[in-house]
């Protein structure tokens, strides 16, 4: 797990005594579990819901029941800078993404460029502009690499490079599949492939090769949230990249 610590990051650490989190993508499979994990740890949490969300009222009630504050700022640069300036999070979680099927329903062409990259970049720019340098927790993916012909991985590689070029402290997480029977949205192909891969990795582990299972086995949203939250809060100022093994290793024993 490569770790780099920047001097700028250290320069603003002293002004924060307690953590406060802003979660973008809070309504997602990972996001909702991250909000719950943060609240369980007593972290002041803002859950961002996109304005006009069809289930907005339900999400507001769910998050407020957890003791989180709900923010529905529009996805516009000035509005997101204003939200970050108001809430002053020490930790900013970027857990955004779409699928081709969902983007088609929403009439979005170039979904990975528009949502996965576009909204995350808007958030990154806002985090850099808001003046207090929150730690940027970016949910990327295993295999993220700029320039590859796979647009899903390529936009994540680009965002990773831009995040590393920023002056913000960060945590880049690169899990393999995020999958569990508790995902409310139906994704049969993703679920079937992750179950097959997990079974193969279990077979290897039984035969004595456990490394691939630690690195490549799927994580449920709750497992990912527990590991991600633990890694994020463990350091305010670090610049860290974590693969699935590191995320899994950070899950508190009682939550594993
Ligand atoms: N699935 C995997 O196996 C896997 C593996 C590695 C990495 N990842 C990446 O990890 C991230 C989170 O995954 P996940 O499974 O938790 O995602 P998810 O359940 O699909 O949630 C995605 C979040 O992004 C928001 N979003 C989507 N389109 C939007 C739009 N047009 N405008 C504003 N917000 C929008 C959603 O809001 P609404 O609820 O309002 O739609 C939701 O909060 C994604 O980037 C994903 O690609 C996934």
C-alpha cells in the first residue's frame, strides 16, 4: 500500500480536533453504508442527496434517523464549494458512479465521463477551492488506469492522477467487486460474476493460496464502508492508496 505524505497536508492538520464528514453518493450501495459507519463512530456527517432525487424524502428520513445532516446542493461548482465551506468537512467521501443501464434511463450519453469522472472532478475542484483542505476519499476501482480502452477504468485512472496532483490529502480505494445480496438495485450479471470469482478464489485459498482472495474477493457495501471509514479516519493528512486487501485488513474485528 504506497503512502505519500505531503507537507501542505501537514500544514492544516492542527486546526482540526474532531472529524466531520461529507458523503457524496450517500444514496448508493456503498454511500449509505458509509453514512451508517460514520454515525456509528459518532462522526458528524453530512449526507449529500442529488436534488430532485425520486426517493429524496425517503432518503432524508433514513439519514436523519441516523443523526446525519442532509444536504441537497445542486451539482454546480459554486453550490458545491458553498456546501463544503458551510459544513467544513475534514473528510470528503466521493462515492459516485453510474451504470450504462441507469445512464440510459436518465438520458446521459458518455456516462463514465459525465458522472463517474465529471461529478467527482467537480467535487475535487470544490475541495481544492474551499480553503480548508479536506481529506478526499475516492472510491476508484481495481485496475484503474488512464489510457486503457476501457472507459470505466480510464476515467478512474485520470481522476486518480488529478487527485494525486492536487495538494489535498487523500485515500484512493481500489476494491474489486462491490457486491452483496443486500444491494437493493438488481445487477444480476455483476452479482453472478462476483459469486463465480469469489468461489474460485475460495478454492485457491483452500489449496493454500490465500493472497489472491485477500486482493480480489468481493466486498459487500457494509464491509467496504467499515474498512474505508477506518482507513479514512485513521489519518487526517495522509496520501494513501488502498487495495481490497488493505481495506479488508482495516475492517474492525467486530464488523468483519
Ligand atoms: N460495483 C462494483 O463492483 C464496483 C467495484 C469497484 C468500484 N466501483 C465504483 O464505486 C463507486 C460506488 O459504487 P456503488 O456500487 O456504491 O454505486 P451505486 O450504488 O451505483 O451509487 C452511486 C451513487 O452515485 C449517484 N449518482 C449516480 N448517477 C448520478 C447522477 N447522474 N447525478 C448525481 N448523482 C448520481 C447515485 O445517486 P442516486 O441514488 O440519486 O442515483 C448514488 O448515490 C462507483 O464509482 C462504482 O463504479 C464499483
